C-alpha cells in the first residue's frame, strides 16, 4: 500500500502544473483511475490515500473520477479540458498522445526518484519519444497455455511418472510433454479431439475484443507485422505473410482437424468455463486472469497454467520467435516454467 501511495503522490506532483485551480485557490487534481463505487474496499483505499495526501500537501484537493480511456471520446475531452489530470490507457496509445501534446514529460522527475532505470526498457520505450518519457507503466501481463491436466491424462498425453500423486508435464528423461510450437499444439489438440468424446482440443476466442487480441498474439509468433509506419502514418498489414500463416493455422485446426469448439462466438468468459467443465483442455490465457474458481470443479489439483514467461504485452508490434513458430508469446523465453494452482 505504501508503494502505491508513493506512486500516486509522484504522478500527482508531476501533473500539478497542469491541474485546475479551485475557488479557494487549492490545486485540484483529478485521479482518473478511481475505482467504481461498487468496489467498496478499493474505494475506501483510495479515500485513505486522498486523506493522507491532502494532509501532507494541503495546497491540493484530490478528486476521484472513474474514467475509462476511449479513443472515440478522448479528443473531445482533450479539446474541452475535461481529461482527468492522471489517467491510464493501453500501450497502443502513448505515442499519439505524446505527438499531440496531451501528456507531460516526466523524465527528470523519474530520474530524480530513481525510477527511470528501474523501468522495464521495452515498457519505457513505449512511453517515450525523443529520449524523453511521458508515463509510468502500471501493470503488464504474460500470455500462455492454461491446461486441464486431467483431460491430457485421459487422452494419454501425460501421466504421473514419479508416482507422487501429481500429473507430470515432463517425461522421466526431462523432455517436456506440453506443446512448445504451434505445430505441436495442433497435434495435441487433434489427439485430444479424436480420443475424448465431446471434447474440443483447443479454443480460439472470437467475440468482442478478445478475437483480435488473441489473433494478434498468434500472428506475431508467425512473424506478422500487423501495423507498419509508412510516410509518417500507421498502416494495417493484415495481409502480411505472417498474418496469413496464422489464419491458415486457425483454419487448419478448425476445418481439417475439427479441434475447435462448435460455438461460433467465444468470449473471454468461455475459456475458463469450458476448461473447468472439461469440454476443452486448454486455451490461451493472460497470467493476471486466472480464475481460482476452476479448482472447485476438480477433485485434485489438475488445472495448471503453463507460462513461457510473464512479459509485458506490447500491442503495437510483435516479435517473430523462430522459424518453427515457437509458442513464446511476444518473446522467446530462456526456459518454460509452470505453476500448479
């Protein structure tokens, strides 16, 4: 809590020059990440931070605003001066916000606090322009495979080799039994679909924003550049060879191997429900979104997430990993790791 309080304090101080004066001459700071009133514990936490800050710095007045960044309304809010003093957005947005002068250079303050060199270099780069930094990364997440090991065992893909009561993801020689490439994932999904009745070997989300989000990460691993800069403008390249290869992979797993669920529209809530109900063995998942409720649907700890590495998600470009399309989600890790829930 103390660390978060310091973060808010520093950001408020940095943006104080652009804050508004109230009639009693106090400088009004609007916090755009203020939680929704239904999140009572979070609201109380923010109120306590507000009380402490205003007590230490009585020249300021803190106001909360539950603001969610929206590209359709941001320009209007910017022109009318109604953007919160401090707000958060996605990693796709900082460069255009910087270019249009909507955010403040805080490089000197970050260095004075010793934060500059502690920031992840790739995250800092996404928040910088011309050698100057304009924001602080709040959080990031990693993507990986979330798997129901019970279904993998039933399909004959894994077993408890050392007889310790837990299913193993490595054979006795130490070779990984989980898929390490998209070809291996295709093979595993096909085997499960053919072996187990009423079970689809894999899931690819398609509804809402999740379809594009997951496809982007798959496409990057096939070497796609989904956006490129041409003549000073960002241009979509959804027909790039890498993107086409990713679409061909999805087409193959769906139509040649019949290894995807029959549902045409799958959203984020569907992946964990299908894995928990044992109608699908694995899906792509963000590390920050692992629902512990899955454990209530199994008799033993057989739900495991396999993460190649927790990495900040970069939603502008991706990094092709290797010729065989290794499943590494943005960057090839030094080693794969797994955690059992």
